[in-house]
């Protein structure tokens, strides 16, 4: 079965391709097809946004498609930045601007009230429209200042109590083993593996 990945991000494509090897799926990157503009991420939830992107690509090419959406939810901020994580400090804002705004918004919030989680939703839309979503989360808390140089996004201010470090202080392998994206991908892989066994 051929599945188009609704991202032009080479890192994500390589990661998903290697994870799904042996499951009877051929992953095709959007970057290898004619240029398409993915729909704006206007949904209110991560699954909504992932489904919108996967459905768009599935209908456009008449094939199965996979898409993901992820972000950070902070309890003390009522779940923000949530689906607006990438543009929290404004359209086109960089990682540092986003986490600096987050730290400013969290000023005065004491340790013990700084719980947060990364969430990831992966949507699979089959030719004909059948749709499934797979989700993963990583619990942590917002640090008082950034530390660590690995990763991206909010990693330097996302402290993981079970590791005693921020996500930016983990190696890529350590992060992948516990991350929201890693966990959602494991669930997706289990579904493909079962399907492969049954067909
Ligand atoms: P796409 O082109 O694939 O949409 P993106 O950068 O928008 O790439 P996501 O939608 O997956 O990536 O993530 C949205 C934002 O959530 C991202 O810009 C980060 O700020 C934050 N985020 C998601 N996963 C993260 C992680 O593992 N570590 C740190 N920040 C993360």
C-alpha cells in the first residue's frame, strides 16, 4: 500500500519511513509530488488539523495520506498555546520568541502549578475517506528559565521530572523513546503491522 505523507519536512519523512519499514507500506513524500499548498491549520484541536491536512492530500492524489499536528498545552494558561504553538509570539515567530513569551506569561506561577504536556495527533485517511487518528502525549512542567541545546520549539523550557532534565537536554534517541510524536507513531505502527498480518 502506498501512503503519501502530508509534509515536506525531510526529517519527519525519514523518521516515519524507517519506523514503518516491514509493515507493507510505501511512504511517499509530498516533496516528491507536484507542489501543493497544504490547508491552513485553523482547527481547534490537534486531530482536527491533522485530519484536514491528510484529507486534503488524500483527495488531491486519490491515495492514502498521513499527516500530523502537535504542540504544547499548559494547564496554568488554560491549555494555551495549544494548536497555536508554532505562532504563539506572532505569525512567523521563531522558537526563542515563542518560549520567551511563554516564560513571561508564566511569571508568578509557582512550582507545582506549572504542569504542561506536548501532544501529537497523527491522522491516516484511506482512499475513499476512512479516517483514523493516533495520539501521544508527554507530561512535564514549564521550567523557570531555558536550558539545553538539543531539540527544537519549546524543548529548552519543558522540564521532564522522570528524566530530571529539560527536553533540550535529552539526546535525540532519549527524546524519541518517550516523546508525544514517538508514542503516536508506535500506535500507528501497531495498526499497520496488524493490518499487514491480516491481509
Ligand atoms: P509542519 O510543517 O510539519 O507543520 P511544524 O513546525 O508546524 O511543522 P508541528 O505542527 O508538529 O510542527 O509543531 C507545532 C509547534 O509545536 C512547533 O513549532 C513547536 O513550537 C511545538 N512543538 C511540537 N513538538 C515539539 C517538540 O517535540 N519539542 C518542542 N516543541 C514542539
